[in-house]
């Protein structure tokens, strides 16, 4: 009975489940449904909270935007108020000035300090008044003032250059010689000779050349010049025998006056005595100028690298290398031009000396030196020297004069179209039109020195135009 009762009683819930008892298949589905329900409730709560937070953020943003609009409106109102206040202050100042003008003298109402302070709107922050509005760049007064200042500055520069023209000529001559001799100094430097010693060697060689040339040339020139002066009466007689010159002499009496001076040495002596002081002054001035040029050339030649380095420091660092290259090229062209011009002039002088010796023309050395010196002048120098030599040769005989004229006609063609282009091609590259314009402008400004400097300066200007100005214009 007891066993049957125990078997019929239900299982005690406190008792542990018997692992052998069967599991209800509906229990996992119920648990899964419960979990899904819980998750759904949690998600709904999270979404509600997120929606509430978004609404709060949007509300705060709207409030911030509204406050910003209010602040901006307040700033605009404040700016407007400040402008109105300033306009009112200006009107008040103008009214005060007008009132002060009624009290102040009629000639100059701003002589009173109080009136000036009111006019300038002086306050604690601006003890000297408010600055006026900037002047427009199109203002007629500003344009006229700028133009007047430019004209005054240019006029002052012209006056200053005119006052120091003689000193400027000496400086340019010394700089030109220094640049021309610099290639020889650099050649010695490449042979491991220090620059100071190289400069001394080059200048000593130049001085010895001129001293030797002077001892070799001056005595014959003096002798030949004296002989030429002694032969002047004979030349005058030869000119008088010419029919055309005789007709001119009948009209103007030129030969009679020349003969009177030659027949009366006392009159020449009086004129010479009167000009001794002037000649002495000229000689002393020439000697002083030559000494000054020599000293300046020595200084420029020895300190040329230092001068270039100091000049390069004035250029911005980003462009310093390019400016250095362009400057070296300009100096190289000037030096090459000096060497080339000296070579051409020396060749013209030597060929003239040989020609006159062969033809038996008087004063060959003096005339050759004249041709060499005039050959340094571009364009017209060779023509001047050839004309003088041909005229002197005509006194020997008409045939000799014609031979000289034909020789110089052929020689100038060879020099202009064969020698000059080949020698100058490596140093300067200037068009013929630019050469003519440069020589005319340089000659009108500085005479013979300006004509000598014209071509290398034109070459430098053309280099700057091609390498600096033209590329900038192409990029603009």
C-alpha cells in the first residue's frame, strides 16, 4: 500500500529532477519567445531615449542659432550706433569749428590751438587727432605731386652728374681699364699666382709697355713733327700751285695769311709765349688725370672680387646666383671687347706703318700711331685715321695718295666684314642698328670715352633684355 501511495503521489518540486525524467519540448520555444520579448522592450526604450536626446540636441542648436542671430543683430546695431555717433561727433566738430571761425580772426582760423584740436577730433586715445582718409591714387593732387617730385629728383640727378662729370669720366675710364685687364689677371690666377701679385705683374707690364713705347715713339714723333713744321712753307707753295686752291685763296686770302705767319716768326713767338701757360696747364692736367686713372685702375683691379661680392649682397638671396652669372658674363664681354678693339687697332697701326715705309711717305711712325689711336673709336675712327694719312700722302705725290686711298678702302672692307666680326663674335653680339645708336648716344654724352664704352654697354643691355626682361614679359 505504501509503495502504491508513493508511486501515485506527484513529484515534490523541491526534489531534484531526475535526469532520467523526460524533457518537455515546448520549454525552449517559450524561453526564446521570452528573450525576444525582453529584447524588443529594451530596443523600444533605447529608441525612445535616443529620440528624446536628438530632440534635446536640436532644441539646443536652435536656441544657439537664435542667440547667434541676436548677437549678430546686436553687433550690427552697435556698429550702426558707432557710425552714427562718429557722424554726430564730426558734425559737432564741424559746428564747433564753424563757431570758432566766427570768433577767430578771418585770415587764419586754425591758428588757435583749441580750433585745431576740434578740427582734428582730439581725444584721450588720439592726442593728435584722427588720421584722415587715405588719398585716392587717382587724386589729381597726388598725381601732380608724384610727377613733380619725380621731375625734381631727375633734375637734381642731372645737375649732380654734370657737376662731377670730370670725376665720373675718370672713374669710368679706370673701371673700363680694370675690367679689360681682369682676364689677364684671372689667367695668372689660374696658374696659382695670388691676385695681388697678378695685379702687380699685369700693371707693371702695361706700364713698361707704355714707357717703352713712349721712348721709342716720342723722339721720332718730335723729330718728324719738327720736320713737318719746317716743310709747311713748301706745302703751302704746293697748295698755291693747285688751281682750285688758288681760286679759293683769291677769294679768302688763306695762303697769304699762312705765309705771313711763317715768314714772321716773331708773331708766332708772341702767340706761343701767350699760350705757354695754357699748354703747361693742359700738360699738368693730363698728367694728373693719367695718374688718377692709374691709381683707380689699380684699386678696381685688385678689389674687383670684393666689389662684386658686396654688390651681390644687395640682391635677394633667391636671385643672387643668377645675378652673379649675368654679371660675370657682362664683365667677360666688356673684357673681350677691350682686348678685341686693342688687337684691331694695333693691327691697323702696324699695317699703316709698313705701307708708309714702302711708299716712302714722311712721318710713318706718327701717322701709324694716329691710325691706331683713332681705330679704337667705333664706326668713324678708322675713317678719320685713313683720311689724315691719305691727305699727308697726297703731299708726297698724287699717285701715292691714290694708292693709300685704295689701300684703306680695301682694308676697311676686310676689317669690317672679316676681322671685326670674327674677333668680336666671342665677346659681344650686338646688331648693327643698336651699335650705331649706342655710339651716337655715348659720343654725345661723354665724347670719345662714351663712344668707346657704347658697344660693351649695349651688349650688356641686350643681355639683360634677353635674359631678364623678355622672359618676364613672356610669362605675364
